[in-house]
């Protein structure tokens, strides 16, 4: 476990367009990927996430530097050898749906089978294992057209597992999924990395999820640099906040989430604890109040087990409370 | 856990059913092709009893000596040609539909038949105006004249398309270039038609009707190996074809050399479609319909099952169309292309309307 699988040395990625100087997207990267670790690549649109992934996967040549798996330079490897080292999950949808989930997963065995693509006993065992590993064994006989987006993504991950490569690259695997499915897929990938010892690199826009799931994060700052580290280190160093600072949205290091910067209407305190107090704070913050620990009585909201009290008036719902606060916000400011 | 294992049993049963379906479909088609072959030999302007057909096939004496001649000399080459052409066009169609990920492509999408048409048009239509040189050429080639001209045209088109395929990255570009070349060549044919005399135009139009009847025992040794090589090449490409079902990027990630796979598929299809067009004329419809029918029968796009199925079904449909075109018991022969389209088009339309899976197959 945790051996170095891939290293990138002095890697610059970008595009050569015509005769002019190449457009460098990222420069002088020194990176490593370890077995059994889940790495999330994050950064704003256009920061170079897919260019970097494509270069690491040897789909695209680097402008400078090299990528090694073991002692082999991936850009010098024959495509057949590469297929045994790196498998991918792409955003591109499979066109045909006249294939069952089993058949799609079995396609992952292509680099291992003879010219007819016939599956041996071993191949079948690997396909069964891969489907089981993602919890999709019950879907095996279903055509992929009949699967939901989440189920289909699981099958595509099973296909990558069946390819039996030490590295798996995923391009925004959570992009088209609803929230519960995103959490599920991310948890699955994390489990797979830890249990199967594969090095998994994925790009994502789900910052919150990446912070909670990744063993390491590669953060692209949008100016050609990449910062790598444990998610929490990147939060504490302020790298996260700097990268995603933009108008109207701010990264709140204390909660690890992004906040909409609404117009500040004043400060309030919330008295009470538990779930009800937590969501009361969220509601107040949402409409633009700063929530403090201690405030004098007129600026204090009391949370009881079935209602809210503010300036002696009881409110039956947060909606009613917020409406009252907004009405009085001129006095509260 | 109980429901778990239950689900697994259910799943393996479904998987077994899918695999079982493949062998059932293939066996049924094989039997049907053999039966149809005998039927084509028996039925025509003169009916030959099936018993005599089998005797003639085995080289035994028939009840009437003429039967043996009719079966072996006239009907057999025709039936074999239909068999080969049907198989070739169906397999070519499968390959193009997979390569271009488009349900509406057929083996002629790369302009191969247009090239062949131009070759034929040049020979048939321009003979009267360009003088003796071409005539001498045809004379030398004897009954290979039209086939040679068509092959020449198809091969020229193939070389052009292949050189484009070498240069372009995008498969869509290739598709559009193929289509445009086809239009340009058809326009040249129109010009030739415009300046030609009615008798020659009629001769050209007869060629465009398509026919399996023009191939003799002398020509089969050329047609059969060409189609054999095309089919063999196609079967050698099963892995790349299957990988392409997930798209080019996935195929590449699974170790498929895209450039080589693409060239192989184009070469194989051009060989199949070119050979058929050269000897039988441009036979439409089979190449687009049979792949779809095969997928519906199999319920899978796996080329390991799809290629043999399309091959057999193509042969079957081609022989059936030929049988109908000959109007059993009558002396007339209808244009083959009219039959394939008239009967086939409504059938396919009906099936497509009823089959959601087929539309799903291409996410249409």
C-alpha cells in the first residue's frame, strides 16, 4: 500500500497551436500519485483540469517534462501497454445501449483478451468481482439504457476496475448526478481506492465533497500553478479561499463550505443548541445577518423545542421569524 | 442475504438467456439460409422439383437432363452471388454504423458506389463519344468490362477516402467528405447522362437497377475471394469494433489503435461494397436495414454475435429479394433495387416504430 505509482517531473502542459509559442496552461509541476489513495483535482473552469488529466493519461503530449509510471515514460509507451496501466471513466456517454451492464464491464477486459475478445474463466471472475465491488451485480443483465445516471456511472467504474490497472482517472464522475448519488459515488471511489489499492485521480466541481472524501487534493489556482496537500492543510493555508474567491461567494474556513455573501443586515445571537439552533443560524446567515456568540437581549433569538422567540414574540416557523427580522432590519443594523 | 442470492440467480438466468438467444438466432439463420438457397435454385421461370435440385447439387442425374443445367449453370452462380452480396453488404453496414455511430449510414456512405457508378457511366455512356480506345479496353476484358470499370471507380474512390482518413482526426469530417465526394461524382454521372444517347442511358439505368444474375461461373472466382477477404478483415476487427461502441476515447484507453482500426474498417467495407457494386450494381437498402434487424433479433450490439448474424441474415434477405424479383413462374425479372426497397422499407419502418430498443441503440 501507498507506493508511488505515478510521478510527473517538471511537467508543463498546454497546447501547441500552429507555429506560435505554445499556450502553457500549467507549468513545472512535480506530482506523485500513490496506490490506495483518492486524489481530487479541483479548480475553476479553464484552470486546466482536463488538460492535466489528458496529459497524465498520455492522450496528449506534455510541452515539457515527463510522466513516469514506475520507470516507464508514459508518453513513450505503446498504447496496448498503457491500457494495462491506466483506465478511465469519461463524461462521454456510451452511444449504444444495446449492451448490458455486464457486457460494458466485460469490455474492460479488452486489453487482456485474445483477438476475438473471448472471455476466459479468469476474465469472467474479474468482471463479476468488478460489478460486485461497485454494488452493481443486480444490474448485470440490464441494458445500460435502462439504468439511471448513478447506476450507469457505477457500471462505468466497474468497467475501469475490470481493466485491472493500477491507476484510474475519472473526468468529473459526479457531474450529472443528484446530490445523494454524488455522495454515494464519491464514497464508493474512496472505498475502492483504500480496499483495492488503486491510485484514483478524479476531477470534480464538488468542492465540499472533495474536502470530505479526498486523501489528497490537487488545487489548480487558475494561474498555472498547482498546490497539492491534504484537504485540511489547503483550507488552513488559505489556498482554498484564494482560489475560489469571487464576487458574491466566499469560502468559510470555519465550516468548510461556501457562503453566499448577502448584504449584511446586522448582527444577532442564537440561544439554544442542537439541530434546531444550527438551522436557525443557517437561516439567519442566509438572509444576511452575522451570527455572534453573545448579544444584548434585543438582538437575541431564543430557540425552544417547538418555536422561536424574539423580543417577546413567539414564531411558529423560521419563515415567520425571518420575515419579522427583515421587517425590523433597519433597527437591527 | 436471501434476496441477494435470489437476485444473483435471477441475473445469471437472464445472462444465460441472452447467450442462449445468440446460438438460437445463429442456428435458425443457418438453417434458413440453407433452405432459401435450395428454394432459389428450385424456383424461377421453370420450377425444378427440390429432389432434382439436391441431385444436381450432389452431381447425380436429374429426372430431366435440363434441370441439372438450369440448376448448376444458371441458378447456382446467381444464388451464390446473392448469398455473397447480401452477407457483404450487411457486414459493411454494421461496420459503418459502428464506426460513424450513426444508424443511417450504409456501406456506400464513403462514396464507393458513386465511384463505381462513375466508372460504369464512363464506359457505358462515353463509349459513343470518346472513340475506339475505351471499346478496345472493354473488348479485351470481355464480360468483365462493366465489373472492371466499376471496380476501377470504386477503388479510386477508396484511395481518395483512405487518404482523407489518414489525415483527418475527426470521424465526422470523414463522413461529410465521403458524402460530398458522393454528390460530386453523382453530378459528373448526371453530366455524362445529359450528353449521352437514349440507348446508352438505358444500358446505364439497367445497371443501376442491380442484379445478381450478371455474374457467371467465370466471374465468381474473382467476386468470392474479394468478399472473403473483406469478411475476414471484418472478423479480425471484432475487438476494435466492440471497443468503438463506447466511443473513440474509451476505445483508445483500452489499447485500441484508432488510426489503424479506422483504416481497417474502411478498407474492409470498401472492399465488400466495392466488389458487390462492381458485379451486381448499386444494391441499396440491404446494407442499412439488415444490421438493424440483426440487432433486434440478438438484442445486443456485441460484434462477436452481430457480425455472423448480419452475414447470415444479409444472405437470406438478398436471396429472398432475388426470388421475388424473378417473379416465379413468369418470364419477367423486376429491378432488384425496387424489390429490396419496396418490401424492406415498410418492414423496417414498422419494426423501428415498434422497437424502442433500436432507437435507444443510438440514443436517438
